[in-house]
């Protein structure tokens, strides 16, 4: 059914349709509306989940860890400081191979305090072993949550999935979304059937201890299976298209890249602006294209190589920065192209930190500065502010 | 729905079943082992009850032995023995 609802509501409805057994979260802007809606749905009896209120994000993640370990389907959502407080548990959930879904609402990280959007928070947890999907629109985020449980719970994967969703830009804006029926989701997503679980009748311990003689191999197999999860992400995207009739790419989504000399790479809601800008720039004769990086972990190295190797210039729009190095995504894009016969130049453009608008003007600036040979820069800096420094 | 036999094994090193500590032979950590002097021993059981590894066995009235596969050589038994019947001796294993 098509509805005009807030992005947070769209995610809450998608999560509800996935029939979670346990939801635990701690409210933090701009994630709040998602978990508010879910707690209301539980209180109203619309969904049968148990909603566990906790005193911190560390506890929220821990409740979910225990719930999945006991064989339940669990959900949480957080952002920014909350994400950083969860980080220890996030590593444990992934390490214990417990499939669950968290919405990683994207927000800047303190200090200075800033509640607006960039992607520093989820990129700070990229190495934890979670699959990370970045949504462009409310509809895509809604669809991703349904796909996420199916990916996570697949025997070939058994890793948690973080659906990353730009704070405010997506969570707090209204968009027409197609909300599937319960029957459709039930058909696509069968009940969670755990491969192993905590059960007093058949006692086990999870993730207890692995010494130097074992740990190395455990992490190797986890890494290997995370790389293999890429095929499952693609497979589930195709199955979702067949079941629901919607497609927004699998691990990447190229937009007007076929004959593009310059391709912009980006993740999340900025891709929407980027596609509009590509149309406008093409209308004035620029041969540009856009590549949405939809699945960041596992990193789609081969797909990026295939999509980008025909271009002369690649410009990565970064909504996070590894302070003292460069953007976070660019080095991996450069590495994907390393050693190839055809090697486009790759520029790293940090944009939109802490909610700074990314506009057509920003894209124009990135295009021209990269064309002039700049390789690592911040676009959209306000000169009048810098004068004070 | 798949049957258990059709499904993969649990991921390596994540699921541990009861009794697995028996396979983790910690005796190699130690460089000392306890030697019991049966002539001094009074059979009071202090050594058996204080051993953090639970590896001292009471064989008969005044005779004990430590399971060297699990004894880490901490020396608590020797320190606690009221009859000074236990000596820690160096042993490289």
C-alpha cells in the first residue's frame, strides 16, 4: 500500500513486518522516531515483539545479542555517540555470528556536538564484521530492512546487518513509500530458524575462548564468509525484485555510467542529488555518471573495478574523514583499481560534514577541482569561517 | 524448511559444548610441580580443596597426587599445607 509517511515510520513499518521477537534501543536523535514508532506498535498490540527499555546503547546491543543467541529475531537502532557506545558489543554480535539487524542512522560524531548528518559514525564501525548497506531513499531503506534479515539469517552468511540511513535527510522527511503486506513479507522472510542457540536442554557456550592456536583461523573463516556474503546480498536483491517488483541495485548501482568519462561514487541519500546533478551536467555536455555504493561491507571490489575502469576520472564523495589521513571510502576505491590496465585518476572529496548541504554547486566544485588535478580535498568550505581560524 | 542434516556446521570456534575444558591442557603453563611427602602428610585435604585447578586427587589416607596435565604449578597447595608436606620442584614440561 502506498503511503505518504516519514522515513522513520517507513523503517518502523518494515521492521514490524519482519516480525521481530525482541526490540531494544535507547533513544538518540535522529534515530528516535524509529524506535518511538516501534514501541507504540508494541504497546498498541500491532506487533508481538517484546520491547526492552534499557539505560544505554551498550545495554540495548547486549539485550539483542542475548536475544539472538537464544534464537530470537532482534532489532535495534542507534546513531552517532550511541553507535560508538555500542561498538564493543557490535564486535561480539558479529564475532558470535548472530544474525540481527540494526538501523545505523547516520549522524556526525562529537566534539563539537552536532546532531546533523554525515557518515562518520557507521564508518567508524566498518571493521566490526557487520554487513553494511547504505540506502538512498526511504523506500530503499524500507526494502533494505526486509532484505537485511534474509541476508543475515542465511546459513552462508550468519552475520548481522546494519542498514545505514542518513539522519534527518531520510529519517525526518516525508516520502511516498510502498509498504508491502504482511503476507508478502511472510512469504519472502520465513521465521528465523537458528543454526545454533542457547538452550538449557542442549547447553552450549558462544564465543567463549579461542587461544593463539585457533583464533587466527576463526577470524580467517569469518572474513572469508563475509566476502562470500556479497553474492548473497546480490541474490537477495534479485529475489526481492522478483517478489516485490522493486530494484535499487545490488552491491552497486550505476547511473548513466556507460559512456561516462567522469564517475562520481557516493553512498546514501546524496546519491539522489547526484543523479539529478548528472542529468543537469549531461544536459550541458559533461560526460558524467554516478555509481551508488549500496553495499559497503563486504566491499564490492570486482563490481567497482568493472563499473569504473572505463572512466578517466573517478570522484569519491566522502561524508566522513579519517582525521590525519583522507576520506574513508576513497582508499578502498583506489585499491580496487590498483594494478589494472586501465586506471582512472581517483579524487577524494570530503563533503557535507555535520549536515552541511551538498548541492549542485558542491558537485560542480568537485568536478572542476578534480579536473584541475586536485586529488584530496574538502569541497564546500566557507572561506569566511576559515578566516577566523 | 531445511532439516538439520542439510545445514552447514556452526562457524569455526564459536560454539563450545560442555566438557571442553578437559581438552584445554593447561599443565604446560607451569614450571613447578608439587611433590608430596607421605611421611609428613596428615591427610587433612587442605591441598585438594585449595587447588584452583581442582587437579589434586586424594588417592588414599595420606597420599595425594596432582594431575600434571592441568597443574599450573602455582604452589598454593605447598603454601597452605599445615604439615609442610608439599615441595614445589622445578620441572620443564
